[in-house]
C-alpha cells in the first residue's frame, strides 16, 4: 500500500493495485543519448543532499498527489533515515531528481522530476547502480507509466509482488 493525496481535497488515500510496476535491478534500459550524457558527465549526482528541494520540485505539476501534509510526512521520514533523495545537478543547479522510501532491500520510488531532458533518468541510473552495490532486490515503481516502461519497468501480479516484497524487506542491507 502507498499513500497519495487527493489533488482537490488534500485527503490522503491509500492504494493497493492488483498489478505493481517494478524496475528489475539488472534490466534497466539506457538509451544511447542517455548513456552519452552519463559517460561525458553532463551532470553530477548526489544522494540525500537536497531532499526538500527534490520533493518540492516533484510536487510542482498541474495535477499532483504530493500535498503539504505528504511533504511534511516524508520530511519526517527523511530525518529518520527511511526516505532518500537522488539529485541531478548541472553547474550547481538542481535540474532533476527523485525520492523514495528504503526498507531492507526494497526501494519504493515515490516521484521524480526533471527540468532538463533526461535529468531524472540520470538520477534513476545512479540510484539503480547504488542499489545493486547494496544488494537490494526490489525497486517498486507503484504504477506503470510509458516513461518507466521505456526504462525496462514491468508489471507483476499482486501475489508475486507480495512474495518479492517480503523477501526484500527482510534483507539485512540498508541504503547508506
């Protein structure tokens, strides 16, 4: 289950879809243009340096599920070490990023943003590399989007997801 605020009322609802989008940690698809940006170090990437700025940018959409209450809740979880952000920088300016929750060997991607083409994808590639080094086994993307599908995300049935989730959260690893 995961929370999302109603964009009109701000009421937080909980969702548990029958299909769950996950990103296989060894199945990330990287386009040639994205690979060039990574190879030539077009951007620099940091972890947990500007969480508040990342979540605020993620909430700046015409329709958003990220209410002020969600921001404050995730800020508290960030302070406790459960939430992490990945920031993509160009010339000391934040141009993309993502954030999510980490428990055991599972990372639950919550949202991403980009003000430059591929900047959020650069953050995701760096996140996946980091999670592989830390022996994570699950990146939960919640809902499938065309953007995530182009990167290699797949939908799995709820029963398969719950089995994988149980294994992942019980792993003795952590994000840091």
